[in-house]
C-alpha cells in the first residue's frame, strides 16, 4: 500500500550542537564537558565530546551528506557555552557568531530548513558551580538573555525556534536518577528545577515576541512524551499511570501549551511540601508566553503499576515515583540494544491527545529513531550498513502518524534522530541512530541503506507500506 503525506510535509532529522560540533574553539565548558574532563569512566568507551562528529570543521561536507539523505529540514542547537563570552554580561563571541551564521546559511543554500533549539541539556558548567544551575533564578534570567542574543543575531533567517529539548531529562537525569551531572538525587530540588526550566522557556518566548525579525517566525518547545499505560484496570495501577503522566508528560506540556501547570499535580506537590518557590509575576509570564508549535520526541511508551511500598513510607524523601513503579511488560517488542519498547501505534495516541486535549496545536515528531549497538555487524561487502530494521521501524511509526493526520491531526512534519551517528552524553557512541554512519577513528561518514530509502520517501512524500506490516496492524485495528 502507498500512503501519501501532504505536499509541504516537513521531512528531516534532528541533532544538537554539543553532540556534533566538537569542543573546538569553545569559550566555556558545558556540564558534559566538565563531567568528561573529571570522570571519563562514566562515558561509554571513555569517549567524550571533544571531537564528536567534527561538525565544527566538517559542516559543509556533512550538510552535503544530509542533502543526499533527503533532509528538507534539520533541527540542531546553538551552544550557550560557545556563543557567549562573558556569561554575566552576555557578550557575544564573534567567532561563534560567524560559525552559526555559516552553518545556517549553508543549510539554507542547500535547501535544508534550519530549526534552532537553544538548550539541549548543555548548561555552561560555571553557572552550575557558581549559582546551582537551574536551581537558581539568576540562571533563568541569564538564559533568557542568551536566548535574546540568538533571536537578534539569527531570527532574520531562522523561522522555527525551540526553547528547550526534553526539559524533563534535565530534571530526571540530573536531579533524580543520577544519570547526568550534577547527579543530584533530591525530589524537592527536581521540582524547583522543573519550574525554573518552564519559567525560562516562557521568558525566552517573551524575548522572542519582542525581537523576532521574521514575519513567518514561530517558537516552541521539544518534549519527550512517554504515554503512560497502566498494568491493569485496577484503581491502584490507574492512579500510578495518572501520576506518571502528570509528572512526566503534563507538567511541561500543559504549562507550555495552555500556560498553566496541571492543577492535580500542583495539589500533590503542595500537600507534600515540595512545591516550587515562585515570584508573583511568574504565573502571568507563563500564562502569556505560550508556544506556537510543539515538537514531540517519541521513542517508547511507559508501563506503570502501583509502587510496592506505601506512599507514606517515603514521606521524608519525596520523589515522584513514590506514586508509580515502571515495569517491563512481558511479550512486547523490544529494542534489546537500548532496552526500550518498540510500540509504533503510540504515536497515533499522542497525535489524538494533542488534537483532542491541546487544541490541535501545530506539532511535529521532532525525534524518533532506533539506536543499535555495534552496527558494523550489518555492513555488506561494499561497506554499506544494511539497516533494514531502521527502515521497518520508521515505516511503522509513519503508518500510524499518517492515520492520525488523515483524521485531522495538525502534524506538519517528521524528524528522525539523527542524520549522522552522533555522540550521546554518557552513552557516547554506544547506540547508533544515524542515517549516515560515522567511523569515530577516521571521521569517515557513509550513507547507510536507510539514507537512500529516506531520500526516496522525502522526495516523493509517498510511503510504501509492505503487506507484512499492514496485516499486523489490521489485527491491531480490529481489536
Ligand atoms: C534523545 C535526546 O532523547 O535521545 C538525544 O534528545 C539523545 O540527545 C537520544 O542522543 C539518544 O540517546 P542515547 O542515550 O540512546 O544515545
């Protein structure tokens, strides 16, 4: 079967500054640079962000490859730790301005629309050490100043802006789970950080409305949405899923789209004495600075059941997951390398929810993809990676997205994660997601089979869905 996407559908891919550029000529260290300099052993293969995929030096060749892989748009990010010289006075580094101008211009010259994000977890580490990072109100203000500089320099050409990528990852990985520096485990701090990230997003949007130079310009946020499925219909499991949804999805989604935090969540946080501290003008600022468009990173749903311990037993040590326990559902499809469930039809549910509960705001899939370890094993004799699994994965997700669009979802695009295999935080190069492979030793970049497939798709906007996939989903739709 052949499915047609709308003519102007925005096909592309997503990446970020810190994951591609390398640390060449950078003024400041971000939290990951610092983490790597001090604790190399935390990083897969002890490989840090020093070179990444060398985009700082190779960007012209990389953009050519991206064009060959069919990209019509790209999302990447501007690094605060590169663009700004004096973090307090917010002075620009002219070489960094030249670099970002050069890449924006090159993307446009090659027919690839640049969509620019302002924070992909990469806080300058001095602001963490000096002020406590996102726990600090002052850092929120400095971020809004940095955002203003970006709009002033680049919004004449950049149409689509994003304030943050996955703010919940900053909260959970940095302040609850010990996965990212500063590795703090403290529920109350996590709540304050979440609040400050939302406020920072609103303050950046406020700046954008004053400074933007592009009549078509729009600004949004990128959220990782993980729809929460309860283990059973038991009230305890339903409640667990509801709390996970409030915390993981609705906190940033409601505040960004409707301008208000979910009332149920605020009640729970107040009752637990962990509600954020706020200033009186904040509510108005968040209410008045809603997003124009939403980016959704979708990789997997979350499966929840009631926690084993009673919610009071941990009253001294508040954590959101005192209300819910994630579990691995038996018999589901897994990406064993990454340990994530593969559940394409959840994309349809996300689309429906945005349509029904969030005013059908314009949105797109800003990341979706499949990370595979040791991908070299799929190389053919000509040295090309035969990543049929990635092609199937993408077809299945697009099948469900197309169905939602047919039913009126206001989805305008789809971005794979990621164009060229990129460095990824503490996982470094463990999981390869690219349409284009990277040899980290030689920096040679080669199109995978999926890149040729993607180019065919993005040139025609026609998705060929094999019968095997159709038959499988006919069954799902019947039930
Ligand atoms: C996304 C992030 O959630 O996951 C990316 O936005 C990240 O920055 C990607 O690289 C994949 O993560 P990992 O750890 O599997 O390489």
